[in-house]
C-alpha cells in the first residue's frame, strides 16, 4: 500500500508558493514515508528485513558517493545529492520487502493511472487549454515543473502501461491502458525532448528484439493481443503527435523555433547549433574526467568546476550551465 501511495502521490505533488515548487515537495513526499519505514526497521524489526542480492553493488555505489563528499568543495551540494541516492536505495529495499508477485498488477495499474492523468494535463498544456494553472519553467510539464522532467517521467512510466496492456484480462483494463499508451507517447513527443525520444526508441527496439527473438517465439508467445488493438493504439498516437501546438511564446524557456514541430525537431539534430551547446559541454566534461579520472570533482560539484573548462564558450557573467545534460558523464566526472 505504501509503495502504491508513493507511486501515485509523488509525481502529482507540488507547492506553488515555494521557489523550487516541484522537486523539493516531491522529494519531501518521497523521503518522509521511507524515513518512517527505515526507523521501524532499525528499532522494531531489524531481524526481518530482507536484503536483496543487488544491494551489494548499490551499497558500493553509495559508499563511493559519500566518500566523494570529502573532496567536494561544495559540501552541501554533495550531501543533498547523497540523500537522493540514499532515498532511492531505501525505496529499492522497501520494494524488495513489501512487493509480492500478486501485487505487481496493482503497481502497474497505479503507475499507468498516474501517468494517464499527467498526460491529460500535458496535452491540455500543449493545446493551450490549461486545466490546472500549475507553475512551470517550461511548458508542457503538468505537475513536473519542466517539460524535460515530464518527458523523463513519462518514458519511465510508459513501459508499465505497455506491460499492463499486454497482461490485461478484462476489457476495462485493456481500454484504459490502451488509451494511456498513445497519450503518454504523444506527450513525450510534445515535450520536444530529443534525448527522451532516442532513449525510448532504443529501449523499445531492445525489448522488441528480446520479445520476438525467433528462438523464444518457438517456445512461448510473449504478446497475445489482437493486431487491430495495436493498430488502433498506433493510429491514435500518430493523430495526437501531429496536432498543432497552442503554446504561447513565453520567455527563454519556451520551445524554440527549431523544435516547433516533430519534423523540425528531428531535423534540428543534424543542423548547425541544433545541439544547443550540448556537444561542447560534453567535450569539456570529458576533459574534466581525463584530468580527474579516479576521484572526480565530488558528487553534485560538476557546476563548480565546469567554468574552468568552458573557456567562455557557454559561461557568461549572467548564466552558467548547472549540469551537462548527460547523467553518465555527470557521474563519471563527479565520482
């Protein structure tokens, strides 16, 4: 029940009067119930906690991140990032202890329902009919605060909806999950987050290759749904994907002219300047990794060291990148 509540509540919570109106409230809503569980395990039932086999590499990663705090110049930033990783580990152990096979369908349903609700909000943002006036640093974003974060959330939830659709045994679940899939897919397209597109495409190709591997097809049939249902989902997705945007041009965080449509967003990948400085940032980050290959610059301290490597390419007196827009490079540079 607690896991289901976290899956539903955390993506939806926000606090409009706070400066960081999405991340901080979500982190608090995520950490508080897990902190209660941790105290319960430590002081009441320590002997009955199941430690999953994958805990060893996870604990080794946590040890490295905490040690990196010792040489991080911005200690507070390192500690804040460490709490996020520790929270994720506790959630992992919580799932291992409380999620049973018979409850997986509940998790799939909760994730799909929440993703469907957020998708409806994103679509309303994109079409210019905001159902709820939620603060945003870049529309469409629903309750996630920024469109890239919305895309990051949806590409993680979409597979749950697909699995629920594949396993559905009733018309109601088939209908709801079948509607959720194209709506989530369309929302990912609306965010114009090209990295999310690429990541999702690669993941779907790998899963499809695994599911329809000839040797596997001879022994078991992975997918049992009628073809017309899949065709209907694809048709709805294509129809939604090419709807005209109703977003107004609002400040520097609006979707720029190079990504106003799906085709222009794809073409911008090959255009000069279409990377928006990301390639230069990655190149400079690789140099940072080369100079500190063993210890890194300290967790959460990429932005502290980056101006030294930028040489005026992106850093100005007004702005400086806060992250390299690449999680792997960020981790390798920091730890």
